[in-house]
């Protein structure tokens, strides 16, 4: 029976463990994770990649398949609405020309992405009808297949499924030594047939003893959770996500709770301390959408550390040469909740030596990001 280790229990690692649990007759899986700073556990976000204007077609392919993978997982595992809710997304713009461009982009992409569902052009008044808790709206485009997700609850759901099958959890920080084996916090060495590294912004540290240069760096993300005193609290769970131009994302959850954010803060290292300036900015963004919001409405501040690369593109695959038994996936940036599931699924397949023919449609060469030293 093949022994596989996963280092990192975020959205990529947990999805990988879930898919490996489907091959319980072939593998034993151990996950190492200390949980500190993990981006997924601090994340509540949006699954709606279809209106993105990013020029990286490989990223869009990965994100499009990622949205479908997440939908499939939610259906297979019977996820509750407080984890994954396909309530739709609304992207707004401040003039009709830009709304028309968004709508045309959505219609162009609809044929290759049927998960998008219904695409509707909305006036500002119609946006308010979809999301009655807001007071100020712009015209926009509604995509019914868009969804919202609670990252921490998603991770816990999949890990709990895998633990019942073939997953063992080790709550500690580990590293990979120069021989390509795992070294735990007690300096014990563990050998595996395959090692899957999904440690996000800590990838460089995890692989630090190997002869590679790793292009990955931390990005701080902060968000706030508000509790609104609204007559519509019983309905907020199924309200669409609002992505207003020039403002932070507005994500309604159940019981009048709304997430505002998250930020994208480079050059902050691994700082997990809240910034009052950033929290004020997030709150002001909420005030531009909803009247009578103040600091008293803030019930939670969440902070995590994402990973991003120099060209802001994700990467995944096997390390070169004698370390080909080590698979890596990361650099997801702010799209991790969308691209993470498909990356976890692919890495699980690669660890079982189930190759795919179209992977180059989803990624740039991995040696763009993990290069032999002195190259």
C-alpha cells in the first residue's frame, strides 16, 4: 500500500485528502499541519471567476474548472449552505457602458462554463431587489451560478470525511530534509512514497533544505464580519454576493451576518496582527453600501496569510530530478478558494500516478517558480 504525506491542511491539502480517501484500498495518508496563519481558515469568499478580466488564460482555465470541482464536491458531500451556497453573484459598475462590457464577457464565456447558469443585466434598483439589506447600489450583472464559501468550514468538512477513511492528522510543523524525507518537530525522519506540499506562503521554508529557489511570498489578507440589525436577517443567507466597483466585496451569510473584504497586502511578511487603518477602510467600504453601520456592528476580524508569486500565477506539479516524489501546489493568491479545489484534486491524481493530458492548459511550467539553485 502506498504511503502518502500531505504537508499543509488548507484548501488544497484538505481537498487532496478528500480525493485520496476515495482510494482507501491503495493509500495510507498522513497530513502534517500546525494551522498557524493558514489563509483558508481565515477566508470567506466568492466563487465566481467568469467575469474576471485577468489576461492569463491558463489561470482562467484553472479557475473555471475549480468552480466546477467545488460545486461537485459540495454536491457529493451534501455541504450545508453555511459552508457552500450557490446564491449567485452581482458585479456592479458605475456606468452602463462598463456593465454592457461585463454582460458581453459573461455571455461569451457562458457556453464553455455552463455552471454560470443564468446571466442577467440589472439596473441599480434591481440590484437592491436582489440584496434588500443594501441602501446604495450601482447597475451590474447577476450570475446565478456564483457562490459563497466559508473556507474554514469547508476544510473541516473534507478533513473529517477523510479521517473516517484513511487520513491520520499530525498537528505539528515539519520540513523536508536534503534527502527528500520529512523531518518532524522531534527530528524524527519519515519516508513516504509521495509527499504533497501545500504550505502556501511557507513553501520556501518547507523546501528550504532542497537545492531550489522558490518564487513565493506572503500576502496579508484581512476581513471583517458585521452583524446587521435588519428586517431581512432571515433572508440574508440566500442573498447574492455583491462585488461593487471600487469597494470591498460584500458577502451576506445567515442571520444578518456580512463579510467585508478581504484585503490584499503585500510586503507585510507573516504579520497576523489586525491593522486599525485597514479595519477602518473595510468599515468605510461597508458604509458606502449600507447606512448606519459603525464599529459596534463588527463582531469578528479574521487575518490570514496567502501565497503569491512574482507574476501572480499559481503553480503545481512534481519537483525535478531526484525529488520527483515531491509534489507541490501553491501561489494561489486571492483566488485560492476557487483554484484550490481543482489543484488539490489534480495533486491527488498525480500522487497516484494518474496522469492528465491537458495540464499544460491549466499551468505555466513549474520551473518558472521552483528552479534549481544557481540557474
